[in-house]
């Protein structure tokens, strides 16, 4: 158990819909990362938040947005869903202080299926 | 451009055989290096990491990795593979400072024959 909790574990929805994925980081971790894992693209970095602020952005579509709340949990919002958005979405957390990157602790992922 | 290459998409070994998974990186400076393992239906779990110091690092489950600066490589090894090691293995790099944008390789899927 990594200590990172993601909900829901599975989600099936239709094209054009909007979903929200939730992540609770490990206790004490200030950074949250979102990754998308699909068969053809591997593990793609989407976005990172540190203590409530956006820290780094990767290949995140404009239809996707995220935020980190004061209690440090994070949500990834996916809108106008397309078939190609079907993937496993991972959240990871780390202490990620000023002394350099620490290891990432991954949740078990949210599997999104868009029909 | 920063990148991580895992040249072997699939590797099959017999149980008890030795294993080496390759990882090469392209980076402006010496990055922080990691190996993660993903079992089916699970998240990624850290096997080992290299930040500095001894270039041979030991990890969990009997794995080790060696950092070779001259070859920009960080290969993962295990002397004797167990059937439970069947999984997907990811090499990753992280910058030594600044925004901590980790880059993952595309993964190597390991199959273990009984």
C-alpha cells in the first residue's frame, strides 16, 4: 500500500461527458502528479501541483484541468471526453521539497473507459 | 531533448536465470534515476533510486542497478529471476533541481518461464 488513494478505480462514460478523478496523497506529501497511461503512449506526465500551486505542466490537453485543494487532495477534471481519452490515470505524490525530487508514490490508478 | 529509452519492449527469461533491463537517458546534467515496477492491475512501485554516491545501488526484491555516466545508462539487474518478477519495468529520470518533471521510459514487459 503506497498510501496514495485514487477514486474511482473504474469509470465508464460516454463521449462528450465530463468526469472527475480524485487523489489523496500520502500523509505529509506536498506534491501531486497526474499521469496518463495508455497502450500506445506509455506513461505520460500531465501536470504537477505543489502545496496548492501548479508547478509543472506536461502533455495535458486543454479539455483537462486539475487543482490541488488546501487539504492537499487533488482532482483531475476531464471534459468533452473522446474515445482516445480511455486510459489508466495515475496519481503520484512525493515530499518534493527544495532538496531535489524524491521518489514518487503511485496510487493504483483510475481506469477510464469512454464509449 | 530530455528522454529515457528502454530499448527492449519485451523480455522473456526462464525462472532462475539472470536478468538485465536496459535504460539509457538523454539529459543536460546528471539526473536522479529511478526504476519502478508495475504488476498487472497495480500502480507503480519504486524498486530503487540513484541520487549520488556509489554507482551500484541496491533495491528491493533483490534488484540492483548500476549508473554509468559515460554511457548515460542505468541498467537494472537481478541475478536469479523468480516467477513473481513478471511485470512491467519502468526507468525514470528526474531533474536535480527546479520543476520536478519526471520522465518515464516506455517500459519493458518481463515474462518469466517456469
